[in-house]
C-alpha cells in the first residue's frame, strides 16, 4: 500500500524550483517546521584533477564551468533515461537510478582542521570528457534533507544556518520522534 505524501516546492533566488516530499512536520513556538526530501535525486558534478604529487582528486564544478558542461552532462545522463535539471539548491536527476555498484562508490571525507569530521558516500552515475577534462556525475547515497519553516499555504522557507543552529536542540528530538512514529 503506497502512502499519499504531500509535496511542497522550494524556490531559490534565481526562480528555480525543487519539489520535495514532506517527510515530517512539527510545531515549535507557534511555527510549523518540516523535514523535506527532494522528489528527484540530487546530483553533484566533479572534475578530476591531477595534483603535483600525481594523485587524482575530485573538485566540485563551479557555476561558470557548469554552464559550459551542462549540455554534455545532460546528454550523457539521457543515455540512461535520466533527465538532468538545474533545480533550486541542487542539480537533480529525474528517472530511475541504476542499482548501486559497490566498486563505483566515491567516499568524500570532510576535514575540520586536522581531523576528518564526516564522510559522505556517492554513487557514480556517469563519466564524460569535455575539452580533455574528465568529469563524473554522482548522487549521494544518503538522502539529502532540508529543514524548512512552513509559511501560509504550506509555502516552505529554508532556514538559515544560524536559525537551524538555534532551533536544533528543540527541533532534532521532535523530528526524530516523528520519524520513528511514522516507521512503526
């Protein structure tokens, strides 16, 4: 039995939209907050760079470079029946993702100072070349979630990092409790 899930649309300053499922919502201090999960799959495009030490590393593609390679990335993904979109807050793909191939997982380590603060795993969707530069398109394995304030008519407003930090002690336990209740 498939559950009906409500959706809302996030907008960015450029007028791009991102349709998301409302996973859970909770009231705090006379305001409604929600955890959103994009309907389409967020993706990142990385360029492969060889360092002076002959190591290959990945670097996120900047906006100017993205504008140049976007049509090629779209064409490569369309061969897999995936549609690449410039959505609000993220690039996304619409369609059915291939099964995860453990040998094609990229692990990115986030460093804070001298320590690794967290690791993120990405599934490879495609690799392509543009002007002799190699690029790879990846989607995160873990869900990408957004915390928003729901305004009138379920209009979502993304929280600033400062607002999220201030609300987190109240918000996190309530969201986790609601998520657990929904799983039961």
